[in-house]
C-alpha cells in the first residue's frame, strides 16, 4: 500500500521562496520563471531491512520552456540507505535517472537533512524542452533499505539543472522553480519475523566476493536453522535474470557462484529468500 502524499505547509514554502529570491538578488543571478511541482508520490508504507523498494514521483511542469533542461529529483532517506537505479517517463521521452552526489549536496544546502538522514540526488540522462504544457513526468527510483529499523519520514525535492542553489524558489504558483514534499512515513521492519513479531531466525546474506567482478563471483549466505531458500539475481531494472540456488538447505554456511560472462557491465542485485520471506537484497557490480 502506498502512503498518502502530504504537502509541505504553504507558509513554509512561501518563506523559502522569499528567502531564495532574496539570495538570488543579492548575488545578481536571474530567477527564471519555470515551474516544477510534485503532484504525487507513490511510496511503500513499510519495508524490510536490506529490501530494495521502488518509489514513483509524479512531477508537473505547467509552463512551456523552449530550452532543454535535465530534471532533478532528490530523496531524503536514512543514512544507511543506497541508490540502486532510476528511470523517468514522460511525453518528451524516457531514460535513466542517474545518481548525482552534487545535487544531493545542493539539496542539503536548501533543505538541510536532519540527523541520521541524507539526501540522495538524481538527474535525468537527457534534457528536454517543454511544449503543450502542462506535462507530467514520472521519476521511478529504486532504493536499498539499510539495516536500521524504525519509523522514518521520507522527503522529496525536484527542480531542473537550469538553476543553481541560490536560484531555487519554492511555491505553488507559476514563479516557482522547485518543489518539495516532506514527511511521508515508512516503517523499516526486521528482515524475517514470525507472527508475534519476534525474530524467527538469523538468516545472513553476505557481500559477494570479489566485488566488483569481471566474469564470476561467489555469494555466501548463512542459516541458523534449516529453511527453504531461493537465491536470485536481478538486473538494474528489477528483472530476474538468474536463480542461483533453490530448495531446502540445512543450517550453516552456503556458497553459490554467479557466472556473468554473457552479461553487460553494470549494477546487479541479488536476493536471499527463506521460507517465502525476503531476507535481504544486496548490490554487486560487473566491470568487464
């Protein structure tokens, strides 16, 4: 189930808009009239430790812009979360949302992350002009959940690469250049739990070795009780491409090999399931 999208209070947005405009005037930078607005966020309300989740951010651009710009989406997450992959889809085209540490840092300047949280910045691989506005784009971002359990408030920010930090103005009118949507809750639960909520067993998925790897790598997992397991590999788009191990396995440590000679270089995911529950998903990098 997706958490409802809740908007930042208008008074807060107005204050940020006025502050940003003042900064722009002080440094003599032009404030361009191009609007970006987050209209919806689809985000799971809960996740498991180590799970890869997918969020979809719908962005409206209400005005035409003849100049092509790349879109920016940043996500506020706990510090031990990681970017996995991203894509976008809209009337002008489709492509990848690439991780961009610079935009993560820039977002943190405009909207400082609370303790224990960080901004992950992404940017589209291509720039597009806007015509026949309003237009809507969906940015889909896959994130790997960390090991810290509890309740967290996820945040979202959007703008485009026409603006430096001092140019960014917030608002819900035609003069805004950026938008944010904050405090969307998610609960991170332990990887495997029984009906009473207690840990049902310690199932551990290790980091593959070597990593990065050129053609083959070994994946280790450990069971503290016998279980029916499934070890699978996915590409960055979330498509299952290999089943490395499947069936009943005894307590103890197990190792499986992944042969990737016929695959392209890039980021892949591997997952351990035990007794039908996802234990953990990790990333590995194929670099030929």
